[in-house]
C-alpha cells in the first residue's frame, strides 16, 4: 500500500511528487518496472499525460517525479495519478497536492536550507547555554525521577536474557531529554515575562545558581500538567470473567499535585521578580543616612518620573 506526504506548490515553481510502495507484509518493495504518472488540475483537466520518463528511483520502492507547476495554473488541489505493476498486479494510486499563489507567503521550494510548515525545529544553543541546560536538566531529572528501564520481551512475550542469564533491559523514561528541555525553556520564558521583565538566558550564572530552583520548579509543574492529561485517559476499570480491578487513579493524583504546586509556584515567582525590581533612576538608591529625611527619600521617586 503506497504512502506519500504532500507539500504545497507555488505557481511557477517545482514540487517533488513521491510515492512509496509496500508489500502485503508492510515491507518496502520496488515495482516490476518504472511506474507512470499522470497529473490533473482541480477541474480534472489533464496537465501531464501519463508518462514514466524522468521518474527517479530513490531506492527501497521510493519513486519521485519533479513537476513544475505552470505559472498560470489555477490555485487549488491538483491530483497526481500513479500506475505501477507489483508482482504482475496493476496498482493505481492517486494523491493530491495544493497549488497556491506566490502572494500566500508559503514557499514550496525544497532546496538546501529551505524549510516547510511542520518541519522539525532544531534548537541552536551555544556552549555556555548547553552547560546551563545540563545543570538544570540534572536537577529536573532528580526531582521527577522519570528515568527508568524495563525488561525486553521477544515476540512471544518472554523476557530476553543475556549470556549471563540476566534480563536485557531498555530505556523506559516518562520524558525524554527533548521534552524536558522544552519544559525548561517554557519555565525560563515565564520567568522572564513575569513583571518586572528580564532577558536571562541559560548561559547566565544567576539562572544556573540563584534562580535554578524556581526554573526547575516551573518545568516540574509543566511536566505534571502534561502527564496528568495522559494518565487521566488510562484511568478505567478492568473487568475479566466477573472480576473487576480498579487501577490507581494516577491522573487525579497528578492533577492534584499540579494544582497545589502551581499556585505556590506562581506566588513565589512573583515575589522573586518583585524583589529584583530595578531601582529608580536619577537619585538611584541614595538616601540621607544621617537624618533619614523622608523628603529626600520621596524626592528620589519623584525625580524618577520626571519628563526632562
């Protein structure tokens, strides 16, 4: 059964149309000969007659045809029809791709350095930021205790043993590193966006040391909120042969923990940000220490609001 994701194509530009063939067991398989392709526009008019020329074989049953959309082509859903023979059986498959105008702002160019909607985004951290992330990541892992292992089973469900007779294990963590880093980034973003606004990064030592607890706590709250939704969907009663079993309501427990920690975390975050409130300009933090005259102290704040 073929499978093929589709991108949008801008009028006058090229789009790579691909098709992947599989056998009945789900393994990739090549066609008996090069398949043919036919393309029709949104009105059903044939734009490209059936042909097997200029179709590239990319290996493992994957074929590609590069099609240039006419500049005057109507915007809408176009269809590419593929015809192939696999084990002497004819297989006809159709896919759709969207033709859009250049004014839509979406580029379908697929050259090096080009990205498309929903592409995987890579974070580009400097070495100092990576060092800070590793510090916070260690704190967060120790707090969540989400790193674990489980025994490996074979196709029959039996445990796989090594040469010494010990069970073979594999990683079975609740959250992987990428997810935990996203939680830390969200926590740092909330820390910076809570008045008074700041612009700290993971490379700042004050984040790695002084404020590490509040950043890790924020990521911890986000992790509980994320997992509580998933666990809530697993809370159900199991009935077998008249015997019922109710697993622990882990979703409700995580939700309770999340709610308790959230209010405490937000209050502490506001207190911390208010404590690092920048001093007023002009007089700054000057005060008359000899007389402690309230007029001088008041003047400090009045001059900080002056227009000129």
